[in-house]
C-alpha cells in the first residue's frame, strides 16, 4: 500500500500524468518550525534536469503545504503536501504502446490491476518519489533539531566503476584469494569518510560520488550509456550519524529490517546491505565482532564497526551505514527484441528521453527513506521509555537483568 | 514489534529460557487440512543437533496446536502454537556476565528495554524463530495446495567457499575485469538449478549446499571454525516457484520490499538481494532487461530472469529468487578483548557450545519467512481481484489502459 | 490518527483555516467508473448554508480529483482528493480568545499538542469531515454497483422531539411500566420504513426527518434554539440494505465494533446503538431472539430483526440499522460563565454564526462512515473467501462442522 | 481480527473446546513487576460459577505466564499467557445441532468461514474473553502504578430494573415531559458515586450492582428469567479516574471512538454511550456545556461533567464514564420456533446450563477493555510529548496558538 510508518505515517498519491503528486504526513511532532523551503531543498536535489547525467525534462516541483502548520509551526495534525504535475495530458497512441517495456512495470501493473495509466510510468513513475522526499525532509528536520542526527548518501559505484578500496564500503574491497587469509575490508579511511561526509561535499560532483577521479570515470560511463541509447546501474551508500542507541523493534521490525523494507521500496532497487553486508559473511567472528570500549561520553561504544551500528536489530549508537543496489533503468531507446501484450514477437524502441543512470538522483530519495525509518523508530522507543520511566526502580532484580557493575556482581557472588 | 503480516498475521512470543515459545496465526484460510506433523517437519529441520555442523544442544521442539483447528481442519480462527522450552531455569552468575558479548544483542537489549533476560540470548535467541517456522509451515501448506507454490532454500556460500560459477547466483560469478566487457553472470545451469531443486535434494547434504564438492569444502571450513573456537558466515539462496503474477503492494509494500523486510528480520542477517542484485548494477539495461515471450500457457513470460520474478515491485509469474547474507555468529568461545558493561577493559571467553555457522539451520527459517510474505500478498491481491470482478467491464476505455491487442489498436488509430 | 480502514484506507488532512482539506483513498478497487460528480452530490448534502436550520456560511466545497483515475475510471492506485478552503486567513486576536470554549476541543487540543490552530476549530472543525464524505461517496459507489448496497440515514430526534412510536427505532418507543410486561418496541411500520426509505425522500425535509409533522416540530425546536443563541442535539438513524452475510472480523473487529468506532469518530457524537440497542436490554431472550426462516432466495433469514442485521459480530444478511446520538453543539453565542486559559473566571459569548443543531448535516457523514466500514469488511471477507475457494472440499468432516442437512445427520448417528 | 491496540497490542486465541485459550501482549512497558496473581484476580471475577446468578460450570481458569517476564518483572518482550480448557472434547451430535441457535453466532460463523467448531460457541464463546481480561489486568497494573488510574465497572440495570434516579447515569433518569423544561439528569449523587466506587464495594453484591435494594430486585429478576428458562439483558457503567488530559488520537481514533470499538467487541453488546450519551442529546448546549474552573492542582477542570471526561475526542482530565448495553443471552432452554440449517421449520430447546444474564460477569471484561484503550492512548501520547519536548520553545508564535495568559494577550494587542 501507499502508507509507510506506524507513528510518523506517510501516505503518498500520484501518477506521472495526473493533476498532482503529494503526501499526507500524520504523526509529525507538534511545535516544529517548518517552511516550504525546508522541504524544497531536497525536492530540488531529486529533480530531473540537474545535469547532463540526468533526464533533461525540467519540472519545477514546487511544494505547497496544504495543512498541518500555522505561522510556520507544525500543529501535530496531518500535513498535506502537494506538487503539481506540469504535463498531465495523457498521450496519443503509438505503435510503442503495443509493447510492455521489458523489465518495466507496464506488464505487472496490468496483471495486478487489470487497468493501467495510459501514459508514462503511471504510479510506477519516479514522480511517485516526490511525496517520499518531501515527507523525509520534514522528518529529517525534526531529527536534526531534536538529536543532531545527520543523514548523507552518496554514489559508491556506477556499473563496474567504484570508489577506490581505501574509501570504499566493504563490499567493494577485493577479497584476498586464499580462503584462510584474514579479510581486511573495513578501511579506516572509509570509516573516516562516513563520519565526515556532507551533502555540500557530495553535491560538488554531478555524479554525487565525492571522489574526483571516480566521479570523472563514472561520468564517462554514464555518458557512454547515454550515447549508446542504453542505461547502467549503480550503488548508493548512506550514513546516519548520531542515532541514539535502542532504536529498532524486534523481532520483526528490527532496525535493519525496516531500513531494508524502506530502501527496497524505492523504484529500481534490487539489493540492500548494512554494515559489512555480504562481504562480512566471509569474515570470521573473531575478526568481525566489534569489541566494546568506553567512549568519551561515558557510554559503551565499539572500536570497529562491522555491524554498521545495529546489533540484534537495535541501534548501538555507532554510525549506521548501508548500501543499496539500483539496476540499470529499464526504459532504453535502443531496439529490443521482445513481444507485444498479445504475445506477437517484435522490436521495441522506446521514445523520449530517459535517465541513463538513476543513482545521482536517487541520493535524496535514499536519505528521505532513511529519515522515515529513524523517526518512526524514535517515536516508538520514546513511547516505551516514557512509560518505563514512570515505574519505580526495582532493587531486587538479579544483577544480570540490569546493568551489572563489576563490584556489585562480585560482591553478590 | 512481534507481529508480521496484515492479512495472514503472525505474532510470536518467547525467550530462550522461559516456559515456552510459540505463535498465534490470525487470518489463516478456513477449511485447510492441518496436523501437527505438517508443522513438525520444518521445525525439525530448524532444530539444533542435526549434524556436527550445528550446536549439539538437543531440543525436541514438539509443536502443540492449542486452537484454531478441529478434526484436523482450520476453522479460520486464530491458531495458537506452543513449543516447550526444555531448560527454562535462568543460570547462575559468572564472571562472563560482566561482559556484553561483542556484536551480540546483550548491550542493545539493555539499552532499549533497561532490563534484559538473565540467561542466554533471551528474546534475541534463535529459539525465537520457532514461531516463524511453524507459522510459515502452515502458510506453505496453503500455498502448495491452492497454487502449487514451491519454496526451496539452500546454502550458496560459507565464508569464501561458494558454489561454482556455473550453478551460482549472479553475485558469486566473477565479473570480467574490463569495464566495457559484457557481463554474463546469469548462467543457464543456475536457472535450471532454481527450477528443479527440492528440499529432499538439499537435505542430502548436512551443509545444505546441494553440490557435493562445495559441500565438502564448506564442511571443512565450518569444522575449522569450530576447532578454532571461532565462527563463520555464509549466504542462503531461495527460490519460490509457481507464484501467480500480480503480487506486491506498491509503492511501499512492493514484493521485494516486504521480502527484504522479512529476511532481514531473521537473526544474524546483514544483506539481501533479489534477482541479479548487486551484480546486476554492473550490467547495462540492454542486456539486463528481460525480453517478453509468449509462454505455453498463453501468458507472457520472459526469456531471461535477471529481475528475479519481480518488476515494478509486482510479481511477473517467473521464478522468484533471492539471496541473504548471514554474518559470522557473534558468540565464540575464544578469548576476545572487549569491555565490561561498566567500561572496564578485559577479556571475554564465552562458555557453552554454539553454532560455528548458522546457514545450514537458517534454510527452513528463510523458507518460512518467504511463505509468510507470499501468503500475505496473495490474500491482499485476492481481495482486490474479487472486488474488481464484481464490476461491469468498461468498454469505452482507451486501449492503452487495458491490454491492447494489436489489431484493435491499429484499427482505432 | 487520521487513517481509517485496513483494505480501503482513507487518510484525511485539513483544518478550518488552512489552504485545503482532503483525503487520500488507498485500496479502491480498480476499474470503477468515477467522476467528481459522483462525489460532489454527498459533499453538497454536507455543505453548510443549505437551509435556515444550518450555519449560513456558504462554502462551495468543490472536489478536485488529483490522482488515481484516468478517463473516469479508477486505476487501483491512491485517489487524491482536494477541496479548497475559501477563507484561510487566521483571524486577529479578540478578548474571546482568552477563553477555551466550554465542551469544545480548544482546551484538549492544547493539552494534547501544546499548540493549536489560532482560528476556528482547526482540526476539530466540521470541515474535517469533508474528506470522510468524499471517501465514503466513492466507497458507496462501489458497493452499490457490486452488491446493490443502499445506505440511507435520517434524523430520528431533535432534543425531545422524536418520531412517533410506530415509525421510531426501539429506543424511542416508551416501555410498558410494569416490569413483567412484555416489551413490544420493534414496530412493523418502523421495519417497513427501514426497508423503503430513500435519500430523495429524506431530502424533501430540511430537518432530514422524513415525517412531516415531526419535521415541523423539529424545525421549530431548532429555530427556538437559534433564537435563544443556544443549541440542541439529536439522533440520526441509518439503515444499510443488501449487505451480504459474513461481514465482520471477530473478535475485536466485529461489525458493530468497527461501525461504532466509525460513528463515534464523527464530531459531537456521544452514543451509538445497533438493532434494539439499549432498549433491547429490557427484552427477555425468548422475545428478543430472531427466529430463523427460509427466505425466498433459498437462504436462511430471520422473521424479526432485533439484532439489527448482526449476530456474533458478523452480518446475517438482514437490514443493518443503528442510531447515533449527537450532543448539542458546544459553540453558542449566549453568555457562559467559565474560566480563561489561565483560570481567571469570566464570561464568554462566542462570536460568529454557528449551527444550532448538527443532525441535519450529519446525515451524509453518517452514510459516508457506514460505507467506509462496509467496504473494508467486504474486501477482508473477499480475501478469505477467495482463499478458501481454492482449497479442495473436505468430505470427512463431522456434519456439525459444516452445514448439516437433517437426513445426513440422522443417518450418521 | 484478533489483535487490539497499536502500541500495547493484544492478540488472543482460543475456542470453547480447544486445548487452551490465551493471549500475547506485545509492547508492555519493561520493568513492571508482574506475577500470575496480578492477573488471576480479574480472571476469577470473570469466572462462571461465582454465584447463583451465573452458569454453574466451574472452570478453574488458572493463568500461566509463558514468556516476557523474569523474576517477576516484565522484559518488554511479548508476554505469552495461557489458560487451559478443562473440557476440550467436542460433543456428540444431537438433534439440537440441526438448528442454528436464534440470535447466536452459529449461523453467521458458518456463513463467514464455511466451517465452524462442532461444540459450544467455538470462537464466539465467552471463553474468548479470558485473553482480554488477562491482558487488561496487566495494562491496569501499569496504569495504576504509573498514573494512579482506577477503573471500576458496575451493573446499572437488569431488564427494566435500574438504579434509582439519584445515583443513576443520565440515561436512566426520566426526562421531564414538557419539551421546554430543562433537563436535570446529571445528579451530584451519581457524580459522587463515580468518584468513590471501588471494586471491593461492587463485589459485595453478587449482581455487581452496588445498591442493596436494586441489587435485590435485580437478583429476583435474574432468578425469574432462570426459572423460566429464559434470559434477560442489562447495562454496565464504568468509570475511569485519574486519566491524564490529552489522550485520544483524532480524527478517527478519538478516545470515545476507540472506547466504543473496544466495548462493542465484547460478546452480546449492542449499545455504548459516553458521558450524557443519548440523554444528553435532549439537553440544550447552554446547560450541557461544562464550564471551566481552576482546580486545586492549578490546572483547568470543569464544574460539571456532561462530557464524560472527553472533549473533541481527547480526555480533559475529568472522570471518564460510559455505559454499555448487553442484550439478553441468545441461548435459552425454553422451546423456540425457528428453522434448521436447511430451512426446515421446527422447535429448538437448547440443552445445558447457561447464564440467564451476563452483566455481573461482564464487569471485569468491561474494565479490561477500558484498560486496553487507555494504555494504548497513553503510549501514543507519550511518544508525541517525548518528541515535542526535544524541540526548542518557539517564542514568536501568536498567543492564540499557545496558551495565552491574559496580561500578555492584552499587552500584545
């Protein structure tokens, strides 16, 4: 369905060629300062036509707040958001319409609903993500003010072009060939990148890969796909900093489970991993385990972060990082041998101009979905902690059930 | 929280050392023949102590149906399931209890709840998965009878040991080094394996990797970890066959989004990919797109299956396959430098016997969670189709909104 | 929260003085013919300024469909609906603002959110119901086409003025004084009224009480309240005809439980009863039970209908009827002794023009909420029945578990 | 479905003749002291066989906690609860089974599920309420400790026997006949009864009507029904004291909407009203409005309480009181003319012993459902307030949006 979240609930609407796209956000904390500009920044980062690397269709995508705020402050009531579609006239028929686009949603939407939008992607269009990005921008604003939480996504690969091993996530670091050899794929430089990267830095590069040389290679790769009327995929990595410990709702709504859910609901995604991810499956426990250390704030932290900030489905206070795989866009203008809806074999060449690679524009969408997961988890945990705080402390519990300071434990034994 | 699913809702309970673990299944279709044996088979496949590769703790794990059936048939009312814990006495304190186990849930549960079970993993224990497996077995039974749906999972890698390229999922096939070279990682042998593999075949191998040579290498790798008081991770691949087209609830509850959610809620998972997954991000659209062809049953199908049976978040009728990464188990008996709850640095060596590698036992859990996703999607789509079927056909719609047979489309123009 | 329903999900937004109010409907069956006019009819029946009996504020309340349809047919995707607010400028301060209006939501909204809309009722305004009525109109359209379901509400009392006993619901029929005397409050005339009343008939009377003499008395009573700068309450009775048997989701989402939930979420409601309701508690089981009889369609029905069409929380195919109590509107322009927000005692006289009685305008809101309950239940039951229909018949069940024809039962014994 | 609540989620299972009935409670605050005795007290109050007024079937109904606590303290994980059924063998066929019991759930369950339990009420049996009562007892315990909340229900009428006007809820006070005469149905004695009544006092009377003379008349009325092999209905009134202001989630999950939902999900309920309820519809706004006054705790309160503690769907801190109507039990042992499942007309006389009146035993069920509503609302509001408390105060808001102290407002103008 088109609702995400339980406490901070986002419901979106809109197809590529209807009057408008938008969202209702229900459960936004009251008393939050909010103006359209707070939302517009991320909408504009999502917008097509930002560079040669994306589709030239230039939509303005101005957001209009319909409800839920007054004098620039949220009321705690549902926030209605609306972005008009510039072109909402369905197109005329063409020969092309005889064909469901291979690997696109044309066929499956028709199978599911028995009827489909006549033009463009309909509900499967990337315009659907406008509602997500807007809702995420509001969530982010709360998280930033209330917790200092920072969310930054960036492109880590395009096709086979990826960040150099020293600043790459574990997955992009080559493994030693010998199966006995110890893995060393969690580089300090990458961990430093995670802890310092900013959106400003990312946006210096139209590819949104914050590494000059790799950016240039990616740009060439994308232009090559564009020139060939073809497309190419890539990956986006995202870090969430300053997340409090204790978020995540086991056993089914673990932090990584909801995060994976959120990310895999973005169009064109096929893969998700958190922390060491697939690469970490090769690393023995003795090396993969993150040792505890006392941090400057007097809390426990870990000295490495293979876990990606989540243990047992619950955040531990370390940086959360994860990677998402986006497939090559399905709509390409070169000829493809395929079949029509009625099964007749033939050749399709899609018309129009299409993104040869979605990952640069996917960056704000990933950030938005991350924000939606975190705010929902924050509210759930606040409800629990607020309730538990009202109960008297129980002094008779065995120390293993609460946090056992050494001296007490020894004494008791 | 501990409920999964909207229409077929599973709610589980139970910690490692409480009286029992179990589940309530609400929304199971009425009139389904069901006996404890239908559930027990999968519970026994999940059970520890099945081979040298798993923990020797021998639990019987017999399921007791409390409600929801009579004379071996489901009533449509909630099905209560219960499996007793053999050992439910909390243990005595030891020095070990001063330490939160690195990369385990000890620390995060305490941060979240302010209190934790005194023994074993508590709610984060693998015993929690008993409820899932039982609920999944019932779902599977319905799906098998109603649709002929088959779900089979198997181990595709342990540490760096993986299936040979010709029968491996795309992710495990090495890429050509040249970035211009065309990817060819979706082998026909692998596709054939997907379409024919059975649980009986998988169970011939204690590692649950259905390839003799790889199985033997995996076995050695696991025994090596065991001997070193260490642990190792791995991946499980799962195929779902005969799934009807049209399943999945965009835009947030796309098929792969719910599937990813389900899989990443299993303990120790860190990664999920569907179809070509991360590897597919390297393949140009012109090659990655799955061309449509007319199938023998008169419906459209695709001649390749990079998509993994899902397009636009909706199933297309092809085999669904996906891969999950399980990290190396956190509990190891070799010494680890870490810190106590109060921050005091020290050395921890966990006691007891623990799984050196969870992937063989994870196989039925993956199958169960897959079944829970599919049955929920089936019920949602049935509700929609049942409603739409009651409406009169609309004959005035433009052909691009319905399925346009060529002749009509040409005629209309 | 602002979402109602699980399968057919309505989410509303909007305050009295924001840009617009509206709703998103998610889960509407695809292939339904739908135009703005289908929605407008009910919106116009809800609109203020229809007669002297309601507030003269004249809003146009034109609905704009934003998404989810094409060429006048639903796509199965979310339907965005929007109605502009004519006057959305917050007002200036006045002395009146020092006072929370007694029995209004001013105080409780501030307690809940810590901030509130500065003008009018904000989210607690009756304008909030526009989204409900629009969503309900779409639901009704489906129910009418697919099942022939008819929903008609009408006013049964204003203050102490109520329908005469022979056409009144049980609650409005005086009880015999002797406690041993048998109750006879379910009149045939009332049952006939339920089975024949239409919206056209109801709308002939501005009070929406379809009984000329009572209508006239009610009109006088409302005008008397208006002239006294006072207000008065009333009740609305609603009938739903042609509902299939089997709707309702025990044990918590019984038909009457969801219906009660829906009705008691309408502003100013304080009471709900179904069938014989409170009055029925006085009637002995031997008289209150509805005997089964064979109906013309070959199905079982009941010869009386104290139950109001629901037994065990599930519809039985008979007419569903229920009654809702609306309190006297809180905003009155006569002086009230009360206190300011800071506790200072004083006298408040609200400004502006307000409905002296809400029941005539509540009629389409009640109908809308009824439609939302029924469509959600229909979809839930269709999902179950569609699933059960795919299972083979079980021939070995004891006859008491299925429908036992007499001869077979006797034979088996 | 069989789950109630969003934050504190209760899921129940069990039929009258299966192995056990029970519940899972998910979302219980961690750190709450809890023993089986805390639950048993209310289960025993619900139990049949407590007096001549209820069915003599003596079930022990001992609760077993399966999970979620250790050393008598909740862990924050799901609490599994189980109560064994003493007699769980389905009965043999009899002639009686040919008939669906009039006004019972036999027919509608079969219509809904296509199959039904062969003995007793199956899932529609009152044994289903055991899970609710147990879950409610835990909720109550938290509410009592954390907020001092008290919930007390009592019987206010049996058939036509009701409490005398001076201590009765508004509904049971006769109206003045003249339509112009002012209503005076909210008696100070009744308000005092609400503020002082205890369970201990209620339990002194087997009828659970805490008024000696009325109790005696009710007892006779029930015995008369019993002797006539007939049954009789009644009403239960419940008060919730010390509820914080701000609870309730408009616009659909208003406090009274969820409360009504909860109450109307209890077997045999047909009616619900809060505060002045139906009677209040007759009272002009000028009298019905509850004036604000400054209370001793420095907060605003109201000097009357027609609203029943809820305004705009949100609690205002005053006592919450409401009334529920229970119909006469459907199962009676006197002969009834009705029809068999196949339509054959005939005469049914139910066998066995049945409650002639359910209201005395309904008291703890009403209390339990009330607790479930309050705890869910408390957690929801805590999540919101906890979030809002993290935001900086906004000093530039117009005073009408926050709480405007008089002097400031005057000054600003």
